[in-house]
């Protein structure tokens, strides 16, 4: 199952245009419509994985994937977030599109990107506050009727409610690992990782200057990426050679789509590890800090259940050696146990017995 990032933003911020830029291909737009929302699956570019493909020449090549969702309604008022809670709660993270072009916003008011970002963030926080308030009321009612409710969970939810009441998102609330586990089923919007995209005008791509939006986002611990949706949509439709020429005209090394994916991985604290062989070369996405045994379960549950050990070598080391056999000879193919923390770019082969 691929990572799911949901695009949100104020009306006419350019959210749907950013989605088009992310899901366009040289063969045309690539997305499906389901439940009134648009869904597009994008391959995660990774030069290390491509080099491993060229080395092993497998029958199957499988990059990691991200599913981008263009959720309707697009937001802009608290009711929109409340109404969309069942859908938004399924996201792994959010990409908040902020209008950073033109003189006026979608409501005809003078453009203020910082205020637009803060308004949407506040709406998400308030949606969580109202949702949690209703949940707490039900829990208290159940307790009065004799239902057993975990005192630790109730105390945690009350702490979350107080945090939200001060207009602070739950992602800024420090939690122990056991508390994070308790909160997973609640799918709070303001707990999920979030990346801000400044949708800028074409002439802004060549200029740099004071960026109040980036400063405001940084104060909230959020990353910001500059993105010109019309230009990026055109780039995504081009073949690779034409892309490189077009990007060079703007002094850009790569499409913003690639930078957005990389920034999203950073914001969500994700890494990639690889499996290689004649049958398949494949990338797997995991959270930073994942153990070898848990990472094995990403490949197949049998590998996690029957985990014995993992043979591990960094992709760069394998590529320099030219084969796994040479890595074994050089002693760079390590044997790691179940508690080994998988590193970004590790090539992993799991030994297991079920």
C-alpha cells in the first residue's frame, strides 16, 4: 500500500492545479476519480534504485509510490474540514497549498499567504477540538453507566483537548511511544505531518527575496516548498530530454515534483530500503528508526514472523563493488539481528523460517 498524501487548501489556492502538475505524465494526465475525489499514484524517483536496476537487470522494477489525493471540497471553512473528516482521517500526511500569486485571494481580499496558511491550520485544529470534545462526552457518559474506560487513555485525551483548546495542533504535543499508539485510531488531522507548498507565479521562479510565509511556517516547525503549478504541469508532460532543457532555462536542476516528494519524505521522517535480485529490484518505504524485523514485515508478514537475520549493505557500497558476492568477500555485507535499525539506502536480504 503506497504512502497517501492529501492536498488541502483554501478555495482557488491552486490545489487542483498542483495535483495536475503532480500527476501529469508525457502520456497525459494519470489519475482516477473515486468518491468524488481525484487520486493519482506517482512513482518516487530514486537514483540509487535506478542504478541497482541497471546493475541487476531484473525482470521486475518496482519504485516506491505516493498516492496524491485532490480532496473535494477543497477547504476554506471549518465546516468543510468537519464534513470531510472520514476521508481526511485516512491520510498519512497533508500537503497544504497556499496561494502565493496575484494581488487578491479567492474571496477577493488582498492576498495574505501567511494568514491563509494559518487559517487552514486553525480550521484543522478546531475540527479536531470539536471531534475530540464529542468523543470525551461519550466516554464520560459511558463511564457513568458503568463502562470500563482506560484511565490512562481518558487522561491522554483530556490533555489533547486542553492542548487543542489553546489553538495548538496535536503535532506539537510531546507524547511517549505508548501514548502515540493510543492515539492512532483517532486519526486526528492536526497530529498528521504536514508540508506547505507556496503556489507561486511563473515570474517568481527566477527571483528570491524575503519570504514571510517560509518564516511563519518555520516558526511552526513546517517545511515550505515553492511550486509554480502551471509551469510544473507543462514540465510533467515533457519527455526527459525536453524536461532538462526547459528546467535549464529557469536555472532548475529538477522538477519541483521531485523536490516535493523528497521534502514530503523529510516532513514525514521516512526513508527507503531496497531488495534486489534477478527477479525484482524494489524500494520499500518505512519510518526512520524501524527495526530490521519490522521492516521485513513490510515485505511480507511471514518474513517478520519467522525472522532469523538480515544481510545488509548500503546501496552505494554494493554499487561500487558491483555484486553481492564481492561485498561478501570484502566483508561489507553485514549480518544484522532483529533489533538493527534500518538505514536509508540499505539493501536488505531477510533470512527467515516459518
